[in-house]
């Protein structure tokens, strides 16, 4: 086994920023807005670096798909301990319509090219909340998937994954190579240290075009309209349970 | 009826003019890519932005949630500071071969400014610790550097800077703590006042008199806690800076090996002053962080609090006050960063710029934080709100590391002796 891990990192609007919708309702405002690495991607990077520190994998490669600024996100991953980066250049209209289907095709192509043993992704991105890329990538590669992972341990050439599901925790054992997606409780991402930030400058980031990987970026989706959530309406107080049930019936909720 | 037409048009025009002061919260400024100018990451290199990001994240996650408790309970947050040291914040401008991070003064300023938004008092102590580590790294011989710097950079051990005495503050060169040479030891007698970290720290960088009167008779000794004859006064009760203990440091026939002297006899005052140049930039940077946090708090409050039927943000006086605060904040930031660059490059104007930066920035940032408190109204006076702690914590920055009056002495002296 190559001992190589691909970690996908996505550049998203920072979680603390107040999101605004563009006046033409076509999209969310991103110009001049603070961006950072998707929090679940940070957890994914941390897990990959931990595996390397335990000497269970040999190399961690951080991958990001997007415009020039995506390189900042890759640098953050390098400062956390990734060995090198791959920047898949996607910009303009292609970037606006970039979604899980396209990214999973890219990740699958890179996994074959790099002979990766693992792909670790965040379970979802905080901008689109799709929760699809990991699953689609596994399907395209015909690899097993351990999604919503809150615990990962390697056992020879198999992986034990504890998954957070609606009913509680599910433990599965899957073969490698495999796709894993990180859930919140998998680990606590480390801060980059000052020396690591300086070392990251020397690490390489390769530039790749989707066409070089033979990936077609056309989207099957068209965004019709983006709107803010409706303003919260005032509630009303009722005196008795009968009142409450009657009002719920009137509103068609019951 | 005809007369009503023009009248109603005029009154509508008047209404429009009155409405000018009202905030039009359309997204126009974001569409045109216009920003407020107060973002501290403008003009920085990508690497500096990374340093700043780590410092901001650390401040928000590890310091800000505890800042009030550390202040109220007077806790010296050793574990948190050691976590900061693991990231490289223990010896930011100390050379890497003895465990430091080897960064520039500007990088340091950026880091302390960001950390300060989480807790001014703790960040200010970390900056004093850094200053001491740098003094040993720069003026110590190889043995001394290897002995002290690695532990200081990892914050395995903590340091204190001892210059001020009960009888000599601004007139630092008149200090009286004596160091009599006896064989291969100096015997120290005297006391230091207002020592940050005093009693809880391990390594004391002490300016003492080995020669005759005046600055040329002063040397710099490194004294370790536990040395017989070294004791401490009671912990002082302060208005702010409560996450660091302040005590008198007392020497009674305290024997210190000659091998612990940094540099030559008579070089101590020079070492102390060189340390303070950087210390002044660091303290000014801490004031900057507090002011930045206070401006953000004030802005948020103005957008939320309503009186007289509208948000405070529609009040022209408050709009203008906020504008003044933001302008002084940015001016302060530019001055500190220029002083840091001058010091890094060893420019001839470095000392003057460091003094100017300390003077201007500590004064202006205190005013900014104070104004922010005022804008919060009664809430600003409650300890539940952070703005009062920023005010209390940075008030002392106008006094220590050289009072702002002494800064004026330095600046005017350099001006008048220039020609």
C-alpha cells in the first residue's frame, strides 16, 4: 500500500461572518468577505496528520478545488502538518457551479493518479451543507466508505470506523483503500505553530487543471434563486390546551 | 389647494435631507468592494496573515472565554500561557537555535495585537517574558543562552524584568540596588518595586549597581528563584492587569554567580533600555488589540441598542464619534508597525519612533476603549461586559515601560540634539 492520504479542504465563508444575499437574489455575497477552511475539513486534516504521526500512513496530500485563493486554504493544511498540496484550478462560471459531483470526479481521478490509500474529507461543507462529496467519491472509485466518523482505527489492511448515526453509534469494519468523512467529534484540530507556518512556505503546491484529469465540470444543477430565511414572526400565547390544539388545527399543522 | 403642491414637495425634500444621517443599510458598500479600513490584516504578507490568524484563533478560543474569570479571581494562567508557548509565542523574536521563533518585530507586534483581543493582561505579561528572553539571547554568552533561553521559550520557566525601585521609577538610572563583587559572586542588596510576575516567576533579569553613580555603574544580572536572600513582598491589589501578580522583589545579601551577568559591568543600563525599545512596541501593540476589540464591541452595540425609536447607529454624534475612534485606531496601528520595522532594521530613528508609538498609541487607544465604554451606557460599567476590562487593563500602559511623560523627554531630547 502506498501509505498516501488525500485530504480534501474547501475554502468557505468563515463561520462567524453574517451572511448576506446579493440584491439580485442570485447568490450569497462573497466579495471582500472573510473566508477560511471549512471546519470539518480542519478535522479531516488533523486526523490525517495524526495517522502520519502514528506512522500508520506515509504522506498527507492536501487538495483544494477553486480559484487562486484556494491556495491559502492549502497553506493552512500544510501548516497543520500536510506534506504537500494539489491545487485544482477552477474559477469563474465553473467555480460558481462547482458542486459535489464535479469535486468527487476530481478526487476520484486524483486518487487513481496518486495511488492513494485513503481519502479523508469533512462530512459536509458549511456553505452548501451537501454531505455528498465523500459518498459520491467512494461510488465513483467503488471503494468502501466510513462516513460521519467519530473514531477511526487501522487494523492491518482494514479500518474500523465508529459512525455517528441517528440511532447512536455504529461501528463498521471496511477494507482499504477507503473514503472517510470526518464528523465533529473525531478530533480537535491543532493550531498551526509559528515554526510550522514558516516550514509550510517551503512545501510544494502543484497546480492541476480539471481537463488534465479528464474531468467534465458541467453542472446538472441550476440555482434559480437564493433568499434569506423568512423573518421570525411573533408567536402568541394561549390559555388552555384546547386553545392550542384548535389553533394548530386551524393552521393546518395537525 | 395649488399652494399645497410646492409646499408638500419642499417638505418632502426637507425630510430627505434629514434622513441623510440615517444609515442606508443597502449592500452598496459590499457590492463596490469598499471596507471600513479597520481590518488589521491589510497590508500584511501571506505569512504574517497566517501568524495573525493563529493568534486571533488562540485568543478567541483559549483566552477570551476566561478573561473575566482570570481578572476577577486574579489567576495567573500558567497552563494557557504554556499552550501559547507550544505554538511559538514564548520567544517570538528569540533566535531559533535556543528555542525561539526567530520572527521580526513587526511579526511580533501583529501577534501581540491579536492575542490582546483575548486578554490584555495575559498578553502583556507574555510580552514582558518575551522581552526578558530576548535580552538573555542577545546579550548573554553561549552558556547563558543555552542555560536560560530554551526553558523560557517553552515557558517551562517564566521571567520577570526588574528595573524599577521604590525610589527610582522614571529616574531609572538612579537605582540603588547594589551588587558588591566578592570572589566569583555578586552580593545583592536592595529591592525592586512593581515587578510583573514577581514571586511566581523563575528567572529575574535584574538591573543593579556594580559601579559608581549614574547609568554607567549599572550591570544586568540573571537571578533564579530559590537563590538564598531572594524574597518577595505582598501581592499588590491592582485596578487591572489582574491575571499577572505584581510584587516587590527583595534582595538581602543575595549571592549571584558572576557567570550570571549579562554582558560587561556597566552595560546593564544599555541592555535595559534596548529591551525596553521592543517592550514599548509590544505594550503599544497590546493597547492596539484592546482598542480594536472595543471598536468592534461599540459598533455591535450601536447597531443593536435602540433609544428614541431608532438604533443608536442612526445618531449622528455617535456615528462621528465612532469614525474618530476608527481613524485613531488605524493611525495608531500604522505608527506601531512603522516603529517595529524601524527597530528591526536598526534604523537611526528607531528609538524615537518606539517612544512616539508608545506615547501616541497607549494614549489614543485608552481614549478609544473609554469612548467605547461610554457608548455602552450603563451596561459599559458592568463587569458582565468586556469593554470595562479593556479600559482597566490598558490604563497602566500609559504608565509602565516608561511613562508617557518620559516618552516626551526622549522624543524632545532627540529632536533638540539632532542639529
